[in-house]
C-alpha cells in the first residue's frame, strides 16, 4: 500500500524536535505514520485541536529548569525563560513634597522613597537568530537601544557575558552557545509595581531550508528607496515638531513635542532603522536609488509650476533642531500641500540637510547612491506625472521658467556634487517628451539634452547621468519616431534608463510559474504583437523595430525615423539600467506591473485579469523570474527593484495614525515586510533536515506559501509539526519515485475515468464504486482558528467560520502557533469548514493497471451514471491481476480558492519614545513650613511629550566630569511660558485689572475660589515673581488666561515691575520637588541634567545653575517711619518681616528666624553708596553732620536701601525708600 509515507520515512519524521535540557529523540510513530493519510493529514475527518502548548503560553515568562528551548521560524513574539538573575536592588531617595498652606504659603513634608531595579538574563529561543525586533515589558514596548541591554544571537562561537562573569566567576559562567538570550542590567521596576515584568521579544530568524543556490534576498543588489515625500523622512538625526507661537521674537512651546522621524522603538530614526533592515534583508546590496519629489500644480505644461512642498505653514509649529529648507525655499515660500480629510495628501519634500545626511550615511555603509528626482502632482485625483502635456510652444517654458523643471534638477546637481555616484535628470515625463512640433521635432527632448549637459558639467565625468524613461516612452513615439534618441545618444547621458514595467503575462493567474515570467520577457504583448483595440481583444503582429519589449533589438540596432532619417543612436553604445522594475503584491501581478492600488488616485487599478487579491507569492515569483533573465546580462547592467520604504517595517504600514498611506502596502510594490518572509517549503526542508532527511529526499517545490512566523515551543515530532502547517496551508505528503512529495491541494483532475473502466469490487458486477457518506450530525457546524495576530502585536486572535443551516452542533477548532493576519485566518477557517463537508463522502474502487501512474494526493474524476465524482486519492494498493485498489475522498478544488478581502486595519499604537525632560531649577523664597536654617532647591520637571514617566535629576560638582544622582521625579509639573508682559500692580491684594496669558508645555490649570486661593491654592512663579490666581480660562489648546491675581507673594513684591516677554511659568504645587541643599553651595555654579527615565545621561545637555540661597534671604522691611529734629538729624524706624511663620497674632511679634537681629542701611547718592549704617534693631539714625559729610549739607530728600541681615547669606531683600 502507498499512502502518506513509507514506514522508513515515517520513522524519521516521527523523531522529536525540540532539544531542550533533557530533550529526546524518538521513533514512536514508525510504520504507523502510513495511517496518517486516513487520519489527520489526508482523511475526511474534522479538524482536531492540536494538544500542545497553548498559544497563551508563548507570552508567559518562566524561570524553569528543563524547559524546552523554542524553535523560531520567521518573526514571532515569545516570552523567555529567566536563566540568571541578581537580587532586586534598592535605592533610597529622600525628597520634600509641598502642599497648600494658608496665606499663600506651603506646607512641606519630608519623604523617603525606594527605587528598585534588577539585572537578569533571559533565554529566548534556539539560535542563531537574525535580530530582536522589539521588546515588551508587560504590555509596554521598551527601547532596547537604551540602557544596558545585550543580545546574544545564539551562535556557536559566542562568548560568556562579562557582566554575569563579574558575579559568577569566569569558570562558572556558560556561553550558552546555540541559545539566543538577552542580558539586561539595572532595569528600573518603578513602572511595573516594583516587580520583574513579563518580558516578551519579537524575534526574527530567516529560514533557508536545505536547498542549494542563492535566495531571492541574496540576489537583489540594487533597490529604490522611497517615499520621496516627508519633510524629514530620510533624516538620520531625530527631528521634532514643536507646537507653539512666536512671541517677542522667541518661540514659545505650546503643548508636547512630537517626534517627526522616529516612530519606532529602536532608539534610531526611521530612516536609520530602515537602512539597517534593508542591509540585513538584502546582504549583497550594492546600490540604492534615493527618490526625492517636488510638486507640480497643473497638468498643463504652460501653467505648471514645480516647487518643493511643505506639510504645514509653520505658524503654529516649528521643527527642531533643524528648520525645513529646500533649494532656498522655506515654509512661507514653498508649495503648501493640499489636504484630504484634514491631513496632507503627500508628505513634504525632504529637507536638504536631511537628504545629505541620509546619502552620507548610505555611503558610509559601503553603498553606491543614485539620486532619483520625481514630480508629485498635487492636483485633484493625484494623477501620474506622465500626464503633464501641452502645446509644443509651451514645452520649453516648462523647463526654463523660474519655478520650472530645470531649477528643480539643477538645485540637486549643485547640492549633491561630490555626494552621489549616479544622477537621474528625471523620470516618466512621457506626456512631455512625446510633444511634437510642426517640424517633427520634440522640444521637451531637446530641453532634456541641454539639462543633461548642465548636470554633467556640475557633477563631473565620474558621476553616471541618465534619464529614467517610462517603459512606454524609451523606444518610440506615435508614428514610429525614435524621439528620445537624441537624449540617448548625448555624450552627457552615460546609460539608457528604463522604468521596466513591461507586461510579461496576459492571463488569469492559476499558479506560480516562474517560467512564464521568464518567457514573458521575450514573447507576448509588446514583443510579438500588440492589442490594436481598447477592449484588448484584437492582437496585431508587431515588427521587431517597433516591438517595445524587444529591448535587445532596440539596443542592438540603428534606428530610422519615419522620414527615413537615421538617428544618432549607436547600436550597443551604452548599457541599459532598469531604473525601476517591480510588481504589485496581487494576483496576476506580471500582467500589468505598472499599476497600483490607491483609491485617492485616478491611476488606481489592478492588473488585467486580476481578482484584486493580495498575493505576496505572485510578487516574489515575478521578481525571481525577472532576475533570472537579467542578472547576468551584458546589456542590462543594473536593475533597481521598486521599492523599499525608508519608513521601517512593521511600523509602516501599521501606524495608520502616523502614515495615512499604510493601507496601500498590502497591495503595493513595497517589499519591506514581504521579502524575508518564510517559505513554508523551507520550513519543511529544515524540519526534515533535523531528523536526517536531505534535500534530495524530498520535493517541496509545489508548496509555495509564505508565512510571517511559526514557533515550536514544546517537544513534538516532525509529523506533528507538519500537521500544524498542513492545517493552515492544505498540502499533502506522498511518496513518489523514492522521494517525499509535498503537494498543495486545489489541483485540477489529472484523469477522467468512466465507470465502465472500473473493476468490480469483490467480483460483484453491480458494484464498481463503494460510496460512504457521513451523517450530518458528525460534521462540524463551525470551525474556529486560533492564531498569532501580527497586527495585534502577536496576541492570539480567533476567526470563525460557520454554517447557518445545519442540524449539527459540532464545533471544531485548531490552535496554530503561526503568525498571520485576520483575513488569512478567516480563509483557513472557511476552507477547513467547507472541506470537512465536501469530504464527508469517501470512495472505494478498483482501476486497471494502465492507471499505475496515479499517486496518492492525485485528483481524478469518476463518471458514474449521470454523475461525475471528483475524488482525491488517499490510498493505493496493487492487488491481484494488476488491479489497483483505490481509496479516496470527495474533492472540490474551489474550496481552496476561498478568499476573504482583508479588512486592512492598522495598529494605532504609536511607538512610545522616551521624551526629553523640561527641567526648571527654582531658587524660591522660603515657604512657611521650611526649617529656618535650611536652604532648599526646587526642581520642576515635565516631559516634552505625553509618554514621559519621570526623570532623574543629576548634579556635577566637577564641571561635568562626573554626575551624582540628586533626585528622582515621578510626577510632571505644570510648566509653560507667558505670552504677554504682566504689568505692575500692588502686592498682596487681588489684582482685578491685569491679565496673564500662559502657554503650557505640559499639564493643565483650573480656577479656584478666593477662599481657596487665600488658603494657598494656585501658587505659581512667573519670571521671578510669586503670584496666585483665582481664574484660569482655557482660551486655546494648552493656552490659559489667568485673572484675579494676588501679586508679590512670599516676599517677591520687588519683582512685580520686572516682567519681560516669554517668561517661564511654573505652577508651585505638590509636583514640585524641593530638597535641602548645603550652604556651602551658595554662590557656586553647578551643572545639572534632567534625564528622562530610560534615557542615557550622556545624551542630555547640562544646565548651568548657581544657587543663591533665596529661601534664606530675609524679606525686605516694611512701613518705614521718619522724623527729623530741628538740627536736621533723621530718625528712622521700620517693621521687620519674617521668612517663615509670619501669620498675624495679637500681641506677639513674628519670629526672627535669624541668628540675631541685624540691619544694614545704604545711603545712596544716585546709584553710589555713600554710607552704610548698621543697626541691631528696627531703627536707626542719620545725623545732620553725617549728611553734611556725605553730601556737603543736610538733605531734605535722602534715598536709601534697608536690608535685614542673615548670618548665612548676608543681606536680604531691600526696602528701597526716599525720605
């Protein structure tokens, strides 16, 4: 009998995979594997749940000796196993918190907090892996580039970790070779309830299988990098958008900053991560073509102006550290890009400096760079630039006008001189280059010739200059004119550039036949014939000289125009570069490679004969076939694959709230996230190889599925692993000619057999076919597929398929440790359900020897009476007299063609970047609850974006050589700036006249009652004046109007009249950190850093700050009284105030709060001090003789400053008086 596998092969495939500690090898399946055809793999039985580790187990971290080491294929998120850990570390932090106090004061409370961290090593999976893409702590994505993280990829040569060695000793620390693991040092636990969180890791491991030859990824050497639009999309430096407004020449932030070009958790800009991914995915990459776009505003060549575009005008936001600038344009002079539903319809033109940095980075990585400019049409329906056309008299002005095409191209020639290896002067301007004047000349082509000369003159002979002609443009125009030959023949054009989107096939897709792609380059439409009618029904022969797909003929021959004149083209004079080639990821992609899906564009569409289905394998097959034809060609020197996005996968396309075009990725030409997918056939080869089977022992070519990821996390046999894959991808396994054949279902019948050819069963002439049919109650009413959903960060998802009308209540399900999308899982559920119902009928019959060529898994048709039965063979046995005994099940190949349209939903969860900390160091007056002899430094800190979780404050006492921890702040303060200048007013009474407008970076304000204000609410510092406010009115986003003010609080009445533009504003509430500071630091400059939790100290700029001990300074005296006697002697008295405890009490003076009562009086002559008088009580005298000595005579008017003295800081605040 031949069924699934031979017994010997079954013994091999029964061996266990998963060599964790205590792993084993077993042959418990043995010869019994042959019955698998009748059971799970081939039989008509319903799906049964796979009884292994639950999918939820993949997300649960353990610390278990002897746990199986998971095996990863592709990309999978998986929890680890803690293999080493230090005890949790505790750090003590003392701080002072403040709350409201009566009379505008504050009550302070000392507190001690404890911060905890842990160092540990976590085993992840079997090595060697390619990378760890993302890391989660519980549900929070963390930035694995920050802090002390080290990844060991599981090579067989990796060394022990030095940090673990420092604790365990060199001889006691294993290298864990063959095991991928991560070492994390001093991970802060505050955000996780001071416990070790559940770490999970998105792991990437490419699957190569056992086959020979280079993979597609290894064969691609040149690629086009897009999107070409996005103001800082290519930048290697983090750029941020800062909302706010310009006040008094200074930009005032209003709300949180947002990262423009870092929408990932790698700690790198998007472009840097995308370059990393590009080189990891395409290890033999040599060239990148960098696309940059300017914007056209009309399809009429005479009206069209071409300018760089911006996404917003800059009135309500700016960028930092760089302001956008392109070719002398700024935000106010550039083209303002139109909006669709409130969002820019395109990204802006990449900033010049950003582009240079990107090119420099690519060059530093050993890549050659081709500059590739294009025009985006910012007009209704987003048409293709090839639609720009006009009258022949307008063609020249399109190029030469001030905002014309030449200015666009020449700008980049000057900017990139010495930077690039090749330069395209444009692409796909077919509507312009085919404009012909009355003299049979093509004026736009003449302009391109002149432009090429200008660019060549700027860049020099070492830079390759070309033009990227559309596939429909490079050859000839209507009438047979070789219109571009003057350009191709120009000495300033080094190579012929073609955007090679030629149609290669012309039929509905039925399989993935690479040979059809190969053949399509030298046959078919555009080579042998063309469609001469709009309905594409009439094929007309095409002569070689006009066969636009016959590139070799065009290249290898001279050209003659319709007027019998020979062009200047010299046969084989220049190599050809495919400036673009590529295919959409849809079925029938090769029928019309140039089309793309975009509902916003009038160019949107699917290829001819396509069913509009997402199909990554069709795209891959077309790319492979194209490389087979051209990669060793002497004629086509380079071919650039369109396209790789500088927005890194999976953040693009998942983050739809960041990038609105993410929905196009599924159907489009993008190869990020599509190349590098695992071939199911390669996984089969690897699994079989683990139990000793070689590539020659099997044929997996028929299994052409791709998958995102697959994980084996428990000890299972290869057969069980294959069953999991079969449950998702519907293939059979059979032995044929000594090989294991893996055969995808859904094939057409290979034979139709009339019942007259059947041999009677048991010599009973009337019975030639035995049909058994399961009763309905034994069939499933529904099937549920549980899977790992990539869009949902690899959480488990469930898709269900059910029959609406059935008596059955059976529910089947399968749990697949396979990463897929919801629509793929839905397809599996639908196919599984309906296949169970189709296969309810089983067949037995006998065939004559002439059908010996049939094999298990073949589909045949049996005609019996008026019925035709389609049967998939499950068993074959050669009986007596050469008869072949067949068992099979009913088959309906349309079941496997089931397709659910993707919902194409994205993931709105943005990358949580670690924001900068806004730190304000405040040398505040004393609060009523302070200890009199202690000075305090207050720190207000908040994040510059919403994901801020706190910061550590560090101080350097050695001019930045080293830093010590000063404080930790967990709660953000309310910080902002004044947008008007606060006018002067009287102190300590409600100012009902003046208004203060403040723009907040963070936090919010609220109105309070007068009683609450008098009891200490709404205390704030503006500039250096302490105020309180009753009313806070929100007048715009993050902008408030404050009114009913109490001025000059806490002794700051001397600051009331000193306000200027754009002063800082800080709400002095319980989120302000106040900490006692040593008196020895008074007057000394120190460096401080506010370091957001998770950031590196070295990445934060220091702030210089000198502590003056303002809280120790006595308040200024008040209520000066003056008397003079007849001799002109002056007697002075005043009332002292106190820094702390100044509430009025009947009959009791306020406390002194100084070591002794001392005063100094400066007598002033203008700004000069002419005499200082000291006093030990609140009175003093200034005699007439002293006045005569100081001024020459007694004075009727005397200016003076009176200070109360402190033994610690000296003079307090001055009472300034003229008596």
